C-alpha cells in the first residue's frame, strides 16, 4: 500500500515538473516594435502592443510599467492622452482614446 502511494506522489511530482517547464518555455516573445512572433508570423497582439506603449512612454520620460498598462484601462488611457499622438502607438491608443479627427 505504501509503495502505491509513493508511486502516485512521484507521478504527480513528475507531471507538475513537466507542466512548469512547458509554461516557462511558452513565454510570449515580443519584437522591438510591438509585434508578437507566432510561428514566424508577426501579429499585433494586445499584450505586445501594451509592452510597446510602455517602451515609448519611457522614451518620453513617463513612468508606465507594461503590467499597469495591461491591467488598468484608465492608466492606459492617461498614458495615451500624454503620448498617444506618437505615430508608433497612435493606432493602439486610438482603441482607448478615439480621436474625433475624421469622424463626421
């Protein structure tokens, strides 16, 4: 009986180790210009776009961590009001602070 329990414990530990290893290797990889590399194709995902907004904000001297931009829509709106006219992030920022330009 004791041997069966220890075998089950080892099996659970092995599965947990494999799952942890897979999740660590499955980290999202963003390019420098805010795109995600998915099997060789570059996609504009919200995760990487928010990362890029954070990078551009730092260039302007605005403290804007990517996690805070991702998790707080009001903070993202505030950052976009400050630097959203930069052509590199204008499209991303237009999703949270649409401009009236061109809408009649």
